[in-house]
């Protein structure tokens, strides 16, 4: 008897131990999930319905995406803000529902969100652009003469990539019917070739500053004087000369500011994001550290030249594509996209006219394409200097 009860007690104890262990495990995994969730979410951003006055369908959209979404809708329809919003005596009233177009747009936003949710499992396949293609009116049916179907890929000359419409790239492995499928290099090999092409790791490591002078051509064709000084990984100062005077924009590593005839002000969070994205010294040089995942997406042609495409994801989940000239190894295009409820918003930077400067290769033409007209600009440099001393105090907000 005593033996049996001892055995029973042992068993009971074992059962308790198991339960406790299981409970610990649950708590532990729960805690882990909590920490990873908070780590990726960073400080919670306000949503548009918390900040704006009259949001009915875009509820939950992060505030930083409001203007990109508005620009995207405008670009998809080929219109400006005034197509949907009223401006009275120079004052915008974005919250007003006076215009029928704004109400139509609201129904369209719901249509897009519901289609993606119900038909495409939440994947952003359909956007305003899918139907509108840069116009307010959409095509309701086929028009005559009917478009001629494209020749079948097998009809293409062998060993040639399929023909492309200008500006389009097929970021997939080479066409079918290809005879010898050549092995693509690894991401590491593509990046190593790039670093070598721009001057080698010794020159990259020793790069401390860059001063560039030239012009900036805006989306409406205006040519402005443009100068940028970049020092260390973060400090930058852009000087833009317009007919109305000089505008300076600076960032000292912590604070971003603008000085113009109208006075001195702090840059908004969105302005600072753009400024840092396109103006930091090492952004397009030290690529490896910027991504947590990177893979080779193919070898299409751009403007008649083969390029290697890298598909990369940053630690925060931002997706990018990087295009390297297959022969020279140089970075010729970098594109990124933000996924929003009304569609995937693209943004692209192109680099060309690479020239030798103090042992490094520097692109003298940098073209930014965005659905935000204020960001659309082509910078053409005439003079570039590397590793020249720039006084640190020039990057601080003027008193
Ligand atoms: C195709 C129509 C359309 C265009 C073009 C458009 N908007 Fe909007 N906008 C809307 C709609 C619809 C809403 C309301 C969304 C909702 O109810 O969730 C809105 C809301 C807004 C709001 C929030 C107003 C508030 O306080 O409730 C702002 C700000 C705004 N738009 C700015 C702009 C700017 C700036 C542009 C030009 C870059 C622009 N919009 C272009 C349709 C448009
Ligand atoms: C599935 C196709 C489709 C999608 C996607 C779509 N639209 Fe439309 N849109 C239409 C059609 C069809 C009309 C009606 C055109 C007509 O009356 O001829 C229309 C009309 C409109 C109008 C009214 C135009 C006018 O002349 O009054 C606005 C504004 C509009 N769409 C905005 C948007 C916005 C913004 C988006 C993205 C959020 C969007 N649409 C997405 C098909 C689409």
C-alpha cells in the first residue's frame, strides 16, 4: 500500500512539474511574441482618423501616408488636389465634401479596398491606376481598331530577351525558349562588383565628405542652382538658388531645418525623410548594411543593356529593387514602393553619367521619379569634390 501511494505521489508531482513547465513555456513564448511585436512596430504612429477632420474610408492609415496616398490618387487620374478639394480665395478646405469628385473618390477607395480584400486575399493587386491609367475617364470596352496581340515568346529570336516597351522592365529571369540558361551571380558577388566598380573598399572606407555643384530641374521644367555638401554618414546641407532667392536645407544628424527669404523653420517629418533618403553620403554607396534580406531577381534589359536586379528588404519591411549594369557593375536604378490601401506607391532613382573623381566613380546625373511632384527632380552636377573639409557648424540650424 505505502509503495503504491508513494508511486502515486511521485506521479502527481511529475504531473505538476509538467504543468508548471508548460505554463512557463506559454508565458515565455507569449513574452517573446510581445517583444518582437513591439520591436517591429516602433513608436506607434497616429492614424489619419485621429489627426484629420473628415476621414470616412481611410481609417487606420498612418498619418505619414496621407499625402503620398493623395498624390497617388491624383497621379492615377492625371489630376491635382483641386480636382477633389475646394480652394476658396487661396485657402484649401480639404475636409469639405463640397465636390462630387471627392465623394466619387471615396466610393472608389472602398471599391479598391473591398476588391483587394475579397478577391485578392488582401494583396494590393488593384489600385486606382489599374483602371484609370492617368485619366479621369476609364475605357469601358475594347475600341477599334483592336490592339494587335504581341508575338508569342517562342517567335522571338533565340537568346534574346523579350522586347520591351520603353520604361518597362521585366524583373524576371530571362525569357522562356532560352537556349542556355546562364547562372546568375549571388547578391554578394553583385555588390562586391559594385564596390569594386566605384573605387574599391579602401576608397569607400576613407570617404568622409562630398561637395557637389550643379543644377536641379523640377517636374515643371524649372532649372535651379543646386549645391550639396555631405559630411559623415548623416550631415548634409543643400543650397538651392531660385529667382526668388536662396533656400538652404540642412540636417546635422538630429535636427532638419530650412532657411529662405520667408525665414527659418524646422523640416516636417516627411520632408526630413525625403531629404535624408536622397541626400545622405553613403546611402547609395554602403548598400549591404541597409537590408536584412536580399536576393537576385533576374537579368532583364534596361535601355538596351543587361542589368542584374536585386530584390531587398530593410529591417522595417521596406521593399526595394536595385539595378546594376551587368557589364560595368554600376548601380543605375534604385526603386522602392510603399503599400497602401489604395495601391502600391512607387518611387525611383536613376543614376547615370558616372565620372571619375579622386579615384572613385560618381554619378553626375541623379533623377528622382515620384508620384509627389515636389520630389520629382533631376540633379545634374558639374563639379564634385571628395574628402574636402566642411565645417560641422554649417549643418546646424542658423540662429
Ligand atoms: C481623386 C480625388 C482626390 C484627390 C486628387 C486628392 N484628394 Fe485628398 N481626399 C480625397 C478623399 C476622398 C478624402 C477623404 C478620405 C476619407 O474619407 O477617408 C481626402 C482627404 C484629404 C485630407 C484630409 C482632410 C480632413 O481633414 O479630413 C487631406 C489633408 C487631403 N485629402 C489632401 C489632399 C492633397 C494635398 C491633395 C493633392 C496632393 C489631395 N488631397 C488630392 C480625395 C482626393
Ligand atoms: C475597377 C476599375 C476602377 C478602379 C480600380 C477605380 N476606378 Fe474610379 N472609376 C471607374 C469607373 C468605371 C468610373 C466611372 C467613369 C465614367 O463615369 O465614365 C470611375 C469614376 C471615378 C471618378 C469620377 C470621375 C468623374 O468624371 O466624375 C473618380 C473621382 C474616380 N473614379 C476616382 C478613383 C480613385 C481615387 C480610385 C482609387 C482609389 C479609383 N477611381 C479606382 C473605375 C475604377
